């Protein structure tokens, strides 16, 4: 009876974790080295802005899901940026997509959203179908885009979805968000905006 109870408890915990995040990415430990300021070579100088808006802090060139060119300038100037690592094979990633699209619309004026798709090369059609079905309007690019190495180190938790909110210098605001949060992302975005506005 005791063994059965332990087994049931372990199974419940495993299912609970699986519902909020998937594993399968190359395992990476997110330590202090990954959260410190990136080097000057990785981050372009950002001019102080009277509006509080800044360009995306990493220079890169990529193709979106439709083959369009995407650069840091494409994302525009925002107060903070929301980097979201996901995969088409991850049920929590797919389940939260509609709510994530809502959040991106709600905060579009102040927050730049960028999806980094870990299986971009393997399931491009599936990614297009999922984003279109859920009215995802923000840009999605391959997670291994050259120029985003520092950003990818921040997201290197070994789980999807993983999300980081970053400031104008490319530093994480708060901690990486592991697992699906849906409309709950609003709380973290509000906190991050408050932090950058208080500086």
C-alpha cells in the first residue's frame, strides 16, 4: 500500500511538471556567467532615448517562418524585449500559443516579442500552421540564429518553453521563466517594465 502511494505521488508530480514544460533541448546550466552583462562586442551601443524606447540589443539577420528577412531593426524600439524559446513538439508550448498571442497584442506598444523556434528546420510547415491557427502576430525565427548566442545562453535551461525578458543592454530582468504561463506572462511583463522605468 505504501509503495503504491509513493508510486502514485511520483506519477502525479511527473505529469504536473510535464504539463508545464518539456525537456529534450541540449541541457545547459543557467548560471551567473549567463546572466551577467554581455560583452561590448556582442551588444551595440544604444543611445539614450527620451521616450524610454530602445532598439533590440543584439545584431542579427534571420529569416522568419515565411522566408522574410528579419534584423534587430525589424523589431523596432521597445522598452523591453520578450524572448520565447519553444518547439512544435512541446504540448505546453502549443497549448499556450493563443494566450501568448493575446499578451503580445496587449503589450505591443512597449514590448518587443521574438519567438525562437527550436525545431524550425524540422517542422517549418507545422510551425506556420500553429502560429496561423492561434493568430500569433509576432516574429518567429530559428533558435540558432547567428548573433543571438548571448541571448540563447540566457535561454539555455534544457526546457521549452523558456522565456526571458531583457533590457536595452541585453541583460535578463528577473529570472528565466520556465514552462507555460499563458496570460500569466502579463504579471512578469508588468514587473519588468516597472524595473526598467525606475532606473
